[in-house]
């Protein structure tokens, strides 16, 4: 079939096929609904104005279809071709300025077909603009092609009347085989995508989510593309079916197709040079620059794509920055960093506050017969330089992975751990609680930096930044239980000649293992030093998974839970001045779930999430707006539930709810000591960089080094930790005096 069709002049097919026009309506009926100009705003041209327009080189097939406002200067339109119905707002002899570029209002050297153009807009050298509603004070300069089709969806995964299902746009998240596909929509949050992609076994929920998404949009053909007020679009090649928010700044893009680009005066979105974006939603305050490619994607608010990065079949969460890399089939929660050209992430769920190092290849299918593997990584995921991971693997929160090729699938259930032993190592080695023991600066700074970098003005996605929260505390409890069992088994195997019962029976006695392991790990002396402790089901291989420094790690986990518990109990007391420590059990003792989930960055109890899901399924929640409000309601209660969880965690840690008098004071003193440990460890971690002779080697003097790196005393984060420690101590003293 020929690609170009020829029609007699004046007999070109209309914008909307006749069979999709409602009775008595023409192809502009939706356009008139979209445009907010009052009735009678436009008028027809006067003969004098037509003569001046023709004299200035303007051509129009029918000047009766060229409508203007009361303020119209025909001298500002030069060398243009107009077709269809064109409606032009106020045109005055004014100049528009943007970033040192000055252009007069008006239209020159352009071809305009069936457009509404706002007040004092500058359109110059536009090869073809068709079926757009353009706002006030916009600049459109040097554009090759910009048009909207009658079936435009603007990046949303919907169908228009008469379209078949096979043209619907899906994003295949977490799994490149397509089994977790979701329909993108304007306003989609990572929490929405998580529920939709994760709960695939619930067919009722899946159908409801599809129905809710379809119900958000009008299926009629004939919607025009829009350009929001004060937007600038310059030096672009192909723009098709794109909706631009106000104050959008688009420069030098190669191709923009089927997109919604959200932007506002205070959260401006910018798209820059060489970019090619197809089938996507871009949030407020986003930046996409320098040759990036994105196809079937969602970029949430305040996220960035730079330096040739590729984002395909993926959602990039809020406050994330991706540069120079390739990301395929992923659901990425807020505050993700991936900056290196030679890093690769495929078919994964990465739960935020993450950092992917150079050379990391995460998600190879070479150990599988099909492309249906996945990686699930808790928040704080940090694979180091040149790490290679295989599908399918799973990692607890704040897992740090040392350089190496990990040839087999991994399941690391120990949070805050360091994993090593790639390549040809004889064993997998794991140090639980590594961050807390050896890199407190990075751990504490992680929460601080992501919180301070959250510049969103529209905080639609609720985000938990604290590394100690109900989700990670529950992971710690699970890890402590595993350490107890694994330590007890190692002890029994070593001391089997001293045991007067069959060791095989004891190894399978879960309660005995827990009690024995806990006693060993809480002893005053490190009785585990010479034990060879091995983890179970941590790697799909024949080699051992060695648990290193179990005694120290267990104590570190204990500290983390104690600190989290007392800190949040103190916050509760500070918010309720009339209460005392003795009131805590009565106020915070409640039946709480033991399962907390990271839902798109928001930490939520499983019953809370199940309540939302049930309400979606029984039509109690009928729109994404109402679902988002349900998230917000959970968030409103989260602070108190977190404090109640802190109390239950403390009672669970100590094995008693009978905490009285001096015991409370002792616990608060221990929490203050831990806060001081955090402060001192942060300083000590950073101090190593200043005392490292090799780091000093590139500087001729200490003064030069300090001029380049700054001094330890003026490190902003260290100053913040010191302030936090003083505030913590003062609050502790105040509560103890009650």
C-alpha cells in the first residue's frame, strides 16, 4: 500500500472520521470543549485586515475560517499558510523573552492547520503545526512538525472508539516476558504500579484496576494536543500527540510522540537536546537531556534522565537521577541513583534509596531457558563496581554487594549486610549489619541526603526516608531469628560430643535452636568466634554461604531495634506533653501486624494495604484519585502506628511488657549512648578519608586538600548529626525528668 495518498484540493478527509462523530456535531466539538475562551471571544476578519494579511504574504484557503480576538494586529503575521479553522487570541506589538532569546509576538514563516492560539504567542519558522490548542505567551520557534491525531492518547494506556486491544500501550514492569504489564496513566504513582504489577494472582483486582484506568479518560476521538501558558518549544524536529503543561521548556528534541509532559510555573519540566521520547508520562519538575531515549515509561515528579540514558518499559520514581545507562522492564521506587554508562538494570523491582555503581549488570537470563526472571531489592540496595547478578534474586533492605560475578541466584534475607564472594571464590560471605558497624557515615547520610533532595512541591507519593522504620525493623527481627538458628546449629555440630541427646533431633528443634542461639549471641563473651556459621538457602549453588561476625552483627541488630524503639517512644512523649514513661504501655499497646511493606516508597502495614485492595475490588474506591486519598489516610495514621510499633518492638526485643521505673531510665540512657555511637561512627567513618596517606598524596599541602575537599569540622552532614545528637540528649533529659 502506498504511503502517500492523493485527494482533490478541498476534499481532504476530516480530523475525526464521520462514523465517530456524534449526531449533529462536527470535528471541533471536543476542541470547543477543551478551549476555555468565553462565547463571543472570537470574530471574523475585516476586509482591511484580510488585505493586509495577503499583502504580508499570508495564504488561507478560506479566510472565513480564520477567527481573531478584539485585539488583532495583522502586521504581526508574515509569510504563513493557514488551513482549517484557525482561531487567534490577542496579538499586540510586544516581545517575549526567555533565557536571553527575544522574539516578537506574532506568527511568521509557518504553516498552521486547525489550531487555537492564545494571547501574545510567538510562532516563528514552524514547518507544520496541526490540531493544537496553544496557550498564552508561548514561544514556538524552529519546529519541523507538530501535530495531533484524532486518536491521540497522550501517553495513557487507553483505547479510543473503534480501536482494537492490540494497539493499547502497556509497560511490562519487573519482568520482560510481559506477565506484569500495567497501563500507564497521567498521575500514576509508584505505589499504584506496585499494587498492579505485584498482585497478579488476584484477577478481580486486575480487572478493577484496568476498569478504573479506562474510566479516567474520554474514549471519543478528536481531542487536541495542548501547550500550556508560557511554554517554550524551540529547535525540535517531530512532535506528535503530546500534551505540554504550562511553562514547559522543550529545546532541541529529535522526537516526542504520545506523551503527557506535566509542568507548572513552580515545577518546570525541561526536555533537551537530541532526546527521543515515545509513549510516556513525564511528571512535574523533571529534566530529560542530552540524547536520552525513553519508550513506554513513566517518570515521576522531580526525576531526571540525562547523558544518553535509556529508559524502556520502566517507571522511574520521584527524586531519582539516571544517566548514561540502560534500564529495561523495571519498577523503581523513589530516590534511585544510577549514573554510569556501563551499568545495566533489567527486570527488577528496586525499592528506592538505591545506587547502582559503574559496570553493574543486574539481571542476566543466561542461567535460564526463558526471559521470565526477576530481581527484588529492598530499599537502600547498593551493588558495587562491576557486580553481575542473575535472575531470579532477592535482597533485604540496605544490601551492599562487593565487586564480582555472582554466577548463581541469590536470596539475602539479612538487612544492612555486605555480600562478597563473586567470581571463583570458594564460598559466599555475608556480614550482617555491616553498614551499622563499619560505614555509619554512608548509612546515616543516605536518609539525610534523600530527604534534603526532595524538592517536590506536589508530594503525591508519600515516602519513608528513615533507614530504621517498621519495614526494616521487621527484617531485622527475621534476621536475628535466622542468626539464632544458624549459630545454634553451628555450635551443636562443633560440640556434638558434649551433647547427651541426638544432634540430628536438636538441629531440627526450632525452639531449642532459637533459645540456644540467642544465649550464645547475647553472652558477654564471643563464644561464636571459632564457629563456622553457614546460612541456608542463600545461594543456588553447592558452595557454602558463610555468615561472618555473627556475634557483632547480632549485637548491632539489637542496638538498631532498641534505638528505633526508644527514639520513636520519645517522639510520642514529646508530642503528648501530659504523658509519662509509665503511660506508654497503656497508650501504645495494641494489636499490630508483624508484616510491613514498602509500597512505592510509602511504608504500610499489610492489613492497611489489604483494606485498600479489598475496597478497590468491591468498588468502594472507584478512581485513582480515591485510591491516592486512601494512601494518604494510611500515611496520616502512620506516625502513630510507627510509634506503637516501636513499643511492641521494644517489648519483643526485651521479652517483656513489664517495663517500670528505673528500667525505662536505663533504656533511655542506652538510646542516648547509641545516638552518640552514631555520631562518633559517622565522624570516624569520614575521618578515615582525611587520615588516608594515599588520599593526601595528590595534594602538595594540607591547605590545598582542605580547599578542595573541605574540612571535617565544616562538613554539613556531620554538623547535622552533631545537632541531632544534642537534640536527642536534651529530649531524653526532659523525658527522664517527668
